[in-house]
């Protein structure tokens, strides 16, 4: 009789304990779901090495300081960014997706003004950079001025009229759907393996602007 009584008394206790555990687990799950992707990234160890991280559709308006992380491919598409700060880029970054953001006017990689770099120091920074691919499509850019030696640049679906970049490693560029972009361009299309140029201002052959002699 005593054994039966003890069991009956313990059942509600186990039932309550299980209910509390389930409730805590549920609250933890809800809290985790409310976290942004950026918040979840910031909870990872600072010495993490990540092949790919998705921060798209995360309502990010200020470029986050990711310099403590090693991320090879970073997706920041579909946010509200209008600036990229070089010293905030992840270590070992190779591919950066900035499509569908709020970039406008001429795109440049910003450097923290506190650095006060000379042109020579700036060039060293560019030479040491690991970034090789950038996607800036579907923004409101009128130009790009990139000192890094990239191999792939996508700037389609903008309003670009001016393009300047390092020719060191470039293999692919997509300038399509820039309706005001002339066929006379500021780069040499003949040293690039792949040039996508659909729907620019005209269908004429691309010509480097330095082919034309300056007239005094």
C-alpha cells in the first residue's frame, strides 16, 4: 500500500518537472528565433574559421565589425548598407555579396579616417587584401572606384557611368543593365576573359577611353 501511495505522489512531481523543462525549452527556442543572423554570428568564438555565412535579409544598415572572424564568403545582400569599411571586413574574405542594398553614387571601400594612411600605405593595404570577388548588383550606383585587385566584379542593374578598378587579376566583369553606360569605358575589356555588357547605352564594341589621344 505504501509503495502505491509513493508512486502516486511522485507522478505529479515528474509531470510538473517535465512541463517546466518543456516550457524552458520552448522559451529558449523562441528567444533564439528572435535573434538576428548577425547576433548569432557574434556569439561564435572570435577565432572561428567559416567558409560561408549568410547575413542576407537581416536589416543591417551599418557595416558590422567582423574583423575578428575568418569568413571566406559573406552574403550581405538585401540589407540597407551604403558603406563598406575596409578594416571591418572579415579576415581571409574572398567573396562578398552586397547586392540589393542602398549603395549610391560612386562605390569605394572606406578606410577608417583615424588611420590617416598615405597613398603608399593604402597601396600596401590593397596588396595584402584577400578579397577577390564582389557583387554590387541591384543598387543605385553611378560609378565604382576599387583599388583591390579583384578577379570578379558584378555591377549589373545600377546606373553606372564610371568604372575604375585594378586590372591586376580581373577575369570577369558584369556591367549589364546600366542604361547610361557608354561603350567607351575606363577599363581595358580586351584583357578580361569574360565581359557581360547587355543593355548598356548602345550596342557598339567596348573601347577603352585611353585609346583616344588627348586634345590640347
